[in-house]
C-alpha cells in the first residue's frame, strides 16, 4: 500500500473523508486509479488514515478508516454489519431501507438499498469498484436475498472513468417487486427506475404531510410512482400526479389501482413547468401542492440556472395555492444549502405577493444519515409551508 503525504488542513483535521488534489504533497499521477493508500501529514509525518486514490479526480483520496488496517472482506463485513445495526436498533427498520449510505457509513462510493428480498447495489467510485465482487458476495452471505441488482449507471461513474452497467447478478426478476409503506402497496422497478427504484429518502416527509392534509384537492408534481399522492389519497383527498415519464405514470396508475384509490388519484403525463403554466392560465387553484423535483444542480457551475429553475417552479406553485393552503417543496441538490433553498422560497413568496409560515422543516430519512463533519452528506431539504 503506497504512502501519500498531504497538507493536514483544518478540514481534514475535522474528520472530513475527502482529500482534494490541491491538498496532496506527493506525486500521485502514477498511482493506479482506485488503489489503496496510507495517508500521512506532510510536516509531522504522522499517520492520518487509509483510503483509496484516484489521481484523475478532483477528490483525489477518499478515506475509509483512521486506523492502519487491512481493507479486505473482513473490513467490509464489519462496516456493513455496523450499518445494519444502526438501522435496526435505532430506527427500527427491517423491511426496506438504505442499508449503506456511502461516506455516512464510512464506505465512500457505495450505496446499498434493501427492498425486503431485493438488494440494489450502486458503486460510484473507482476505489469501490475494486471491491465489487467482495461486496456482492457479502450482501449475498449476510442477507441471502432472492435478487441482487447492480445499478452502476450514475454519472459519477463517468467522472471516475468507469463503465456504466445495469444488471442482475443474482436471481431473476420475472415480475416487478413491491413493497408496503405504511399500508400502501407500491410496485417499483429496481433495475430501470429512478435512483434504485423508490425514493426512500422522502419517507418521513411524506408521513408528516399526509397527517397534515385532510381535505381539498391538490397537485403532486414530479410524482414518479405516486408515493406522495397515494398516501394523501388514502385519506379521501383528491390528488393529481404529474410526471413527464410514461413509465412512471403507468406505474403510478397501477399503484393507484392495486390500492383501490382510483377515485381519488389521477395521473397525467406532462412537463411540470408547462402544466403549472397551463393551470395558472386557466385560473385554477388548489388546497395543496407537492414539489419534489429531481436535482437541478449537478455541480457548482450550474447553480445560477438551477436557482432560477427552483424559483420559477415555486412561484408558479404558490400562485396556484388557495389562501391557507399548503406548499410542500423539496430540493435534493447537494450544492443547494438549506439556507439558500429557504431564500429561494422567500423570494418566490415575495414575487407572488404571498406570505408563508413554515409548519415543518425536514430532511432525508434517518437511514440516509448526515455525517456531522461532512456537510456534503446532507442533500435533501423539505419545507412544508402554509401560504396566505
């Protein structure tokens, strides 16, 4: 394992797991992408930690341990069991949840989602790619799922110089699997759907909103499989779900059907921005609107355009909400901070000549833990606002 010397910056001292290329004192250009390295302070020569390197990436080293230990099958087994213990002991989760959340579980570059007997693995980095076979083997040994899927189709892999792949490595998916969330059955597609098939991270925010909404009619924008819609519809409240994906809309309709909620749910294929503009022109109004868009900001360079996108979206939604109605608005863009998102909502209220009261402030579900010393692990912001 090669030694790498770095400038021991304040950020690294505060247990941040990333080391950037401008913090490295050693010449690492000849280190093979994804290789394990031992990291030392350039001045004191003191050991800092063990991780893996990618000289082609801005984040040149990702730390996995602060000990001088072997990164092998035993190491991964220990980390995965620690992650499992946290979810089961402190969250009481035992059916479907995010089992491994990358840096927050000290396994940077690895995502594992558990959907009862279906396990979905995402490997995001070159360093983690080198352990792919061990990871699959361990997931099989520890959980014995019927199906294991590799969803290695994220853009982060392209940046790491890795191939895109989507495949089933164990079992056969003859029919789409399903899960139950608080009594509602959802069919989903873990091989071809968004993320790993279902939006686990909004679980707690959906739970609050469905308790808060008890009447009227609303919109669920970027509805995907209809998770927000169906929870609200189960209370006898009418919801229209809007999404631009034919596949998503068809699955949402199927989910409404199997839960006997067709009388309360309508799902429409349309662009969210165009649909909101059309509703404003028609002078329609709603008691509540859910905005759960995909990440508008993929990198820092896109922030200005993304801010405008969030602003326009929230302005249109606020214009459509009746006085005393509810806006549930989210951002899953890591590069947009909670304060920045709140400023966008504030400006949207001002431009719409409306006032708002925050009745709930949420984040990603607790199976997506936020590492205190790594603000990058905090990506989801959700505000539920009463509009006047």
